[in-house]
């Protein structure tokens, strides 16, 4: 899966994305790079490569735009109030459907699952989101099997996580899934995240 260039992870960033939804998984995947033979790399990208202002004011200058991020093995899509504008953009939802066809794992954090649902990526599948937004998820697609207990739901090619800090646990789970339990344990130890 890693190919010659290593395993590539992209975190999509946008105005109003929740800070920890972005930097939590980024920290996990960046730390993974120093423990792994798969040579994983993680980068951020925005729609056009421009800087974004996250939900609580943190500004990020992403490494790429959507047009030049290149093929990814994992796409991480955060939540936050900024998702509400994206839900209404038909072009953005079509882009998500296109990315889905060429990306082995699509992962959402928090209300990022709402964008996945609006794009039809969660139809008939188990999924989760922030506990305050279960109803929104089912309003977008009543066929979604909402898991109100899980910190993350791994349904193979689509992985969703609950609110905010659960994105860290989801990222650690993906490290374990894509490499080994021992490597995931090493990453967890280095970032001093308690065992789940």
C-alpha cells in the first residue's frame, strides 16, 4: 500500500475547522513517521492552498491545495462549524465523492462525518460523530447506522470518529491497523496519550 513514495496522509483544512480535529491526528501521524518502516508522511491541504483560520482562531498555512496534494492513502476530514458551509456546496460534495474513488481510507473527525453523509459516503453504513450532532447525521441520511457509544467506527474504507479528542484515538487505531500494535503503542507512549 505504501508504494515507493511511502504512505501518504492528507488532512483537509478549512475556515472554521476545529483545532484539535486537525492537530491531534497530525501529531499522531507525524510521530508515526519516526517509528515506522512504511515511511508515512502527513501534510495539510486546503481547497486552494491558502491559509485558513480554524474555529478558535488558530491560523494554518497548509502545505498544499486540493489540486496539488497528489494521491493519498488516507484522507482526514475534520469537523467544526466550518463544515456547515461546505455541506451546502455541491461542488465540494462532488469533490469528496471523487476523492473517495481514489483514496483507500476516508476518515472523519467529529462533525466531519456530516460532510461525508451529505456526499453519500455513509449510506447504509455504521458511523459516529460528535454527540450533539447524531440527529443531524440521520437527518442528512436516515440509512446511516449511528453508533452513539463508540469513540470511532472503522468500517473498512471509511472510518468516523466522535467528538474532538477522539480523533487522536482514531489516528492511533489507524497506525495499529496499517502497521502494528507495537508501533501504535510506541507512538502512544511518545505523545503520552493514555491507553484506551
